[in-house]
């Protein structure tokens, strides 16, 4: 028993700088708040946020263009009112066509009748 402790102690004393260096690198590299793994996660998150910023900038440009068009052209207001809100003039009729499929149960009932 005493011999084993002596062997372990001599090993630790001989490689003490190597052991401390490896433990320090492991702590900083993997366990610390500023570790390499967290840095990779932050880089991936940063890339996602940059693409999201680009998407919102593009949307902002499109909306600004549409707003300028609405301020300049009254026909554009009419076009949006007709397309989005199904508004109509007094002498018009509106037909809304739907391409939704009916559920399978309703289709079977209709074919059997």
C-alpha cells in the first residue's frame, strides 16, 4: 500500500507541470464560460441572427416601397383593398374561389349518395 502511494506521488511530482497544464486547458477549453464550445455556439447563433437581420431589412425595403407607392398612387390603395379585403365597387360582384380539398369522410359520403 505504501509502495503504491510512493509510485503515485513520484509520478505526480515528476509530471506536475504537464498535469496542471492539461487540466487548465481542459477547464478553459470545455468547462469555462468562455470555452471553445460556447464560442462555436455563439458563432452559429450570430450567423442565424445575421440572416434574420437581413430578412427583416429586405422586408423593410419592400414595405417602404409599397408605402411610397400607396402615398403616390390612389389606384394602389384600390388594388390592395380589392386583393386583401375583398372590397368592391358598387357595380361589381366578387367570387371567391377556394382550392381547399374536402376531408376524406365527406368525399366518401358524396360518392355513395
